[in-house]
């Protein structure tokens, strides 16, 4: 990165962030109806621009052949996916406006009236990769919650994001709002990402969304406060008390419904009492879908030579237990009980999502109390850890940290709180 490129990026970010701050102040007097009208306009504009967006996406995909299967899956758009992205914007419009919501309050013995209300964060920076849907989701969430957003979407989706941002900015302008409520610094390349990380005082918070390497780089290099989203080494534990028919369905869905996402299952833990009954059925269904199993000795003993002959069964290594594959691979281990399952999860989990499949309430309680992840599913697929699926309309990302926000981040996560204290000439004695 040359000195000139660094300077140009810093100037661009300063210019964009200054304009974003100015535009964000414009949102303060807007009513919910004003914002919802703008959101519907954004959704309609995206649908109308389908052909342009898909043409740009095809250009990105043509350059992406060396990328992993998971990244290509996240990058790819078609008319159906784009329509679903637009529908998510409409769902956000249907949600309550978080701005001004009174969280709590009381009247103190001295007569002071105290309340806490939600207010926007201000200017939100987003650094992400190969996820054009994030461009739309974050813009919609930011608009509804009274924020401006600055995007660095990465080179893999550069053409797609450029068209989407252009469409969104024009739709905002057509609604009488400043197009500077959404902007991109993609033109500055990696230097733009670095400058965004150093824009403390201009950008209020930064959210990285992508692989572990990207997230680590942002957390370690940013002077702007960061909300850390995490990688997803997600686990499914099948207890002896589980309904095995349901368990097979959940395992297949959690692993194969979409492999390149952070809420896909990466490790399957099976109680030894049901290993003989469950593993052959689950393995056959997984093999039919192209999944390779990285299994411990107990699992391989149950499955015998069938999987090995098919090339779909290998011995698990220590690395497998800690890997977020993002592909058609699944680590499998037989455990003695729920305590051994939770011990495994605590050791290897990234704190994203875990699932327990059990009918015994004592086991469910032991598992939910024993793991320390942002989301715990009970008799449900890990794939439900998603803002749209959990009623948020869309998500900024899935936070695996514990401060400010945790789990799928929707509108509330894009707000902070402000104390309102009202008196009648009160003075402190």
C-alpha cells in the first residue's frame, strides 16, 4: 500500500464520513411513516433494477472461480434471492421504530423523573466480504434506526455492490432524503478499509462481517469502537432422549441447507446410547448430499467400511473439532452424556450457535446452562440463527461478544441509550 494510496483513502473516508454525519442529522425529525415510506421505495427500486444488479453480479461471479464454495454461494444472486432481499426491507418497514423507545424509568424520592430512551448510534461503518445482501440489509436497518452507513464491501462483490449502492442512493434522493445516508469506500480498495478503521470521531462504530481473518484484522487494527461478529463453529448434540426421526431432519438441514453460512452446523455430537441407531441413518442421508464425515474412532466403528469405501469418511483430527468448514464437511463424535457434550462445546465453540436435540428436560436444562454461546437452539436447526428468521427483518450481523449486543443484531443493536432527567428546579445538596 503506497503512501499516496493511503492519503487518498484517508481523504475519501473523511469526505464520506463528514457527509454521512450531516445526512444522519436529517433523520432526527422524521416520523416512522417517513422512514417506512423510504424503505418501501428502496425495496421497489431494487426489484426494478434486477437486471442491472444480476448483470453486475455475473461479472463478479466470473472473477470468483478460485473462491471457496461457501464464498461463491454468499456472493451469488438470482432474481429469487434479490426479491427476498427486497422483501426483507419491507419486513423492516413493518417493525416498530426503535428510536425514542423508553426502556425504563422511575420517579426518584426527591421528585426527579428519570427515563432511558433509545437513540441512534450515528454513523456506522461496515467492512464485509462477498455478501451483497449485507449492502441492502445494513442500509435498511440503518435508515429505520436513524443512522447513516459507510460500506466497504470487498473486491469480490465490487461490481454488484456498486450498482446496489447506486440504486439505493437514487431511491433515497427520489424520496427527498440525502443519498449520503449510504456510501461506499470500495473505490479506495484495502486502503479504504484501513482508513475506515482509523476514522475515530467521524465513524461511531465499526462492524466487521466475514471470515475469522477479516474479523481479527479489524478488531486488532481499528481505533473506532468495534462490534465483533464471529465465525460459526456450530454444534448439534443428539441426546439419548431425542426423537431420532426429527434428529436426522435437523442434522441434514443444519449442515446442508446452505453450507457457506456462519450458522451451518460444523460438528455433530451423538450420545453413545443412540449412536448405533442414529449414525447409519444420518450418515447415509449426509453422504447422499455429498457430505464428508470427519469422525472419531467410535463413529467409524459404528459406520464400518461403507463410508470409507465411498471416500466420505475420514478420521477426525484435533484441527477438525476447531474448524468452521463452510463446505460439505462435518466433524462427528460420540459422547458419553450431556456433560461430555457441553465440555466439548465449551472447548471448541466460537460462541455462535449450538443446538440440543432432546426430550428430557433435565438434559435440555443442562445443555443450555452448560454452553456459553450467543444462541442455543432446542430441538431446532442452527440455521434459524438469522435476523430475518428470528423476527428482526434482517441483521447487521451475529455478534459473539457480550458487550452492547449479542446474537443476531437488528434495529435495537443500532441504537444506544440516552438518559432523560427532568426536575423542577432541583439542585443537589
